[in-house]
């Protein structure tokens, strides 16, 4: 299936990182979410109930980034993906988390993690 909903470059402020100062000083984080699901029923019927409400996806990402602290970008991405898979009937979810203010000793646009998770067969 190639149908996707894409939310790109959601911007939040959070306290995440390996070092203590990263957990006490807020810094910017950017999140992309891609949802794989069949969009035909929603498109044919023009019905929000047959798709995913973008606002709810945004709220999940925001809540996880802004109200919880993690040491790793991997943990942020995993938390977002698991919440989305629990909340919505999507086949697959991709989550990218970027940390633009990361300091690694030289010029760098951002550090990032990208994960893809599929709904487990039940």
C-alpha cells in the first residue's frame, strides 16, 4: 500500500539528552510522522471518521516531546510510534526526530533518528 499521511517538521521544545544540562535546559526538536494506511474510503466518502485526524497525531507528538524527558532520540521516536500504533488503525508508522541544537564539536545541521514500525499481526 502506498497511501500515506505525512506531517513534516512539527516543532517542539523539550528537555532530552544524555547530559544533565540537556535535561534541564529546553531545546528545539523537530518531528516528522508518516502514516501508512488505506486512504481510499476517506477520499471516496470525504469522511474524517475513515482516516486519521492530523490534529490528534500532532497532539501525541507534542505531548511526548514536551512533557517527558528521554536520554535518546531513539526513545522519543519509539514512544511516538507506539502511541500512534495504539491510537490509530494504521498499517505502518515512520517517525523522524531531529535535534537541531546538538553540539558535537563542529558545524552540523542536526542529529536525527528515523524508525519505522508495523502493526503486529493479532
